[in-house]
C-alpha cells in the first residue's frame, strides 16, 4: 500500500556550520568573510547557497541583504539601497543572472556595473554529494553513502538538480512508507515504479 505524502514545509539549516563550502564558492566565502566593501553583488544559480551565505554575511557585518534582487524588488528601490550603503552599513545583492540581462534603469545599471562582483561556480561531484546529504538532513532523512554515490553520478551537474532529486526521492520514500535506498533511487531516476515493492 502506498500513502500520499503530505506537502509539509521544512526549514533548511542555515547556521555557520551548515554552510557547505567548496571550490565553487570559495572566492565568495573568502571575500565576504573579510571586511566587506559598502556594496557587493553575488551571482549564482538557484540552489547555490546565495541566501544562506548572504544571511551569514548580513549577521556578521550588520549588512542589508537584498536577496533575489533580479526577481522582485523595484529597480528604483535597488538604486536607493545602493546609494544608501556605506562601509559601516554595507549591502549585499544576490542575483541569479548578471545585471545586464535584467536591469532597465540606466542609473542602476551603471552602479551595478561598478560593484564588486562574486560568482558561485558550477558544483563538482564532491559538492553535489555534500549537498545531497545536507538536503536530506534538512528533511530529517539519513541516507547511506551508497545512495549518495548512486545519485551523484546520475543527475545533472547543477544545484537545481540536487534539490529536485532530493525532493523526488523523499516524496517517493514517504509514499512507499520506506527508507531511501539504491533500488528506490534507481526506480525514481529511471522513471519506473518497481521500487514500491522492493
């Protein structure tokens, strides 16, 4: 018998010890860990840890974090936040895409073009594995190293793929009322249903 998983929200762990540092984000970590400039732009794909890193940065330096600056706040508000920032009260903008792709306000475009910019690069296999473990742990699920190894070599090399895969495996395990195993992962990743009875 299968059971329908309830769409329960969960809160990812966002403490200092919970941040997964790796080669992909090493430059950003070093830069933001030092004395920051008045304004910084952090560019990285969805799921790359921008919000987590920005939250730690804001708490450590008394900074203003404008998360997903390319996906919501009015550009006039971003412009005023940029102008108001100082060394004593810095601002960090996190974005998924470079400003030239979405900024239409000329004054904001010129300011962001002159802003120190950090980039979170693509994840390697070691980072993907650590993210799989962390995202399952955020959901209260422990997985074996065999499951992690099986998943990492079969998914797209992206932060978004980790999030989508962990969500799918967790939902499948809940529906089947069992643990996340390699056979379950094989069935989900292959699009099969035989994992329900293994």
